[in-house]
C-alpha cells in the first residue's frame, strides 16, 4: 500500500510534534554483557537510546520474533506493527515516531509492505540510524511473485517471504550481520544465537518436506483468503489456485465468487483456508457452496497464544500452520509434533 501524499505530510507533521519531547541520545560503545532473563523478553521493549544495549525497531510479529532470537537479551526490541494487525494497511501512530527516533537500527520487511512506517522512519530517525529491508536483500526483482492479491499491474510484489523457512533463515542471517555491524562487542553472541536458530529452522524445513510428502499429490492445492503462501508453495511443491481477497483488500465480486466455486469443484479441492487476521464470511460461503471444508485457522502475521507465551513465536506460527494445512489435506499433522517452537537464544 502506498501512502497518500496528504496523509504522509500529516503523519510527518504529527511526528514533528511528538519529537519535541524526545532527547535523541547517540549510540556509543555497548557492554558485551547484558542482564535480564530470557523468559521475560518479547518484542514490546521500550527503546531508551541508552548505550547499554542495541535499540532495534522492527515491524510485523514474525520478523520481530526472528530478531529476538538473534538479538536475545543483548538488544531492546520493539515491534511497531501490533500482532493481529493488517500490516498492508497499518498506519503508525505519532507516538511510534518516538520509538523510531531512539532506534539504533530499524528493520522492515520491505517489498512495499510497510510504506507508511518507512515514511515515518525516514522522517524521525537519527542521521546515523540505518533502515534495513529484509526482503529486498533476500531476492532480486526477477524472483518477485505476483498473484490475485498482488497483481503485477499494481507493481507491488507479494511481500510474504517469511512464510518460506528458507527465506526466514536468510532473514536471520542478515540480522546477525546487521546486529554485529551495529554492536561489534556482542558479535559472538549474535553468531551463537544465529547458529542455534538455524538448527531449528533447518529442522522446520525438513519436517515440512516430510509433512508435504504425506499429503496425496492431488491434494497439494491451496485456496486461501489472503495471498501469503506464494513463496512457500513454490519451495514445497504446492499449487496456489487462488485467493479471495483482492489487491484493494475488498471482498470479491459475485462473478469472482462464482468462478472460485466452480474452480474448487472442478479441481476437487478438499479444504479452503481462512485467516486469523482477515475474517471472511465470503470464503466460508464459497467453501459451503463448493462442498469444501472451511478451515479458518491459518496465520501469517500473528503467532499463536498471547504475547509472552512459549508458542508465541515465528516457529510456533509455522508449526501451527503446517499442522493445519497438512492435516486438512489428508496428510499426517503429527509429523510436526517434535518441533520445539520456543525461543532458542540463551540456550
């Protein structure tokens, strides 16, 4: 989503007012030790601008979760986009300018996902604070995917790279390097955290391949409300046959609904998948009239459980999604039972 110029000017004006109360402390050398128990850490820290830890601002929950596992207790971490929020239409509040102004490092997904947040970050950050875009540093333009929710005609590619654990690993790799560059005394800790997290992501990848293999080949098809599975499907051999939500985030027309019902019947799709962020009575109707099972449990922005719960992590979100998809399409969801989804840092 692109921010309207008038709204952008208004956001900057509001941000300027908020900044009057902020004292921007420049980053300096940080201690290589840090206090605080891992159990209390999430991604809702208050950034202080003090030199004892690296202050990091992120956006959506999956990215924040990956950042926490790489940064551990060596960073203060604040996710700007609240859990269970439509990240495509999210508009940061003026108070978020205070967080961005105190950040030593700002990490976003990129690929046009968080443009209003980027605009505010550009206007409010310190001159020495870097803004890093994960997706843009992970794939090249020729690897972009477009689909129903993200048509090529609009120019905005599908940004949901994190749904593919291979790309999530690349995100973790980038964060390790960015944290180390910004905070050299703790580079060894970031490297150790990355190594532990990589082991878990490699396990997730292997379990997904095993889980997909348990699904009959003819059933490896996805119809979802929101097009967030394009990169995952490409990696693991699924076909995304469509999505209900259009590029303007509206419901489909009656003609599009009829077409989807016919397609589901023709391809004998056993289940259609809703979203925890985008409730869709239309998708439920499509499932009912096509004879498919409606499964309203997929997640792409919100980990399960409440903040601070052991499964409220990127790994917890992916495990839940894989059990839902594999189990609903005739595979064995228990394949994913061995995956530990708790945070890995500090172990």
